[in-house]
């Protein structure tokens, strides 16, 4: 009645090497594709973070539901995905000039002027840039020395003749600068 087929549960039905290769190919192809998409932030998480969560969830779900013949296969695939995610983070940390996981900051406003070519590359409308400025307490690009679209999709804004906006907000909250 409550018999468990331990062999079917734990012994892989196919090649473990094939699972490693499949997991590696899928992760790296999706990572590269998402890395070069326009930089939009998604709910406070980077695109690579969401990619990893979705793929791992699918791999583990397949193992749990029986899509794989064994739990071992699903866990191996999840391990491959964690390995590549960790390796990419480590390479980014050790060699920050490579900008593997996140793009370099892109200048959007210089000395009060919108840089439309840079906005176009990241598919940013003037309305979106203005919304970001308003969130930083600024009504006009003319009040901005420089504004950047950071690699993680956030905006950083430097007012003309003033401290950076983020630092001002941190001081208001009592955070040490």
C-alpha cells in the first residue's frame, strides 16, 4: 500500500552527463539573451536572478512530479544551474571590468540635456526618464548635471551643484554616508 520504489526514485534513468550539458546550454543561452536585453528592473530583482529562480523551480518541479525518472536527475540539474550562477557572480566579482552579469552604467542626461541616442538603445521614452526624475524630486532635466541608467535598471541622478540624490535621501533617513 505504501511501498516506495527506491531504485526508481533515486537511480537516474539516463545519462547524468547529458543532464549537465542540457542544463549548462539552457542556462548560458538564456543568461546571454537576458544580459543583452534592455535594462529594466523587475520587482527589485535583476533579470539574471529571476532567470535562475524560474529555471531551478522548473527543474525541481519536474523531478518532484516525475517528469524525470529520479529525484537525483532534477537535483543534479538544479546543481548545474546553481554552479553557473555562482561562477558568473564570482567572475563578476573578481573581474568587475568585464561587466558579465550587469551592463555598465549608461549616461541618459548630461548637463541638462537628454541623450536620445542612449535612451533609444535601451528603449527608454522621454516620459519614463521624466518619471524617474520626478521620483528623485526633480521637475526638469535642466536641473540635472548627470543621470545614469545603472546596470541593474535603477536610475542614479546628480543634481547641478548639489550632492547625489541617493546620499541626500540616506541622510534624511539617518543612514551614514
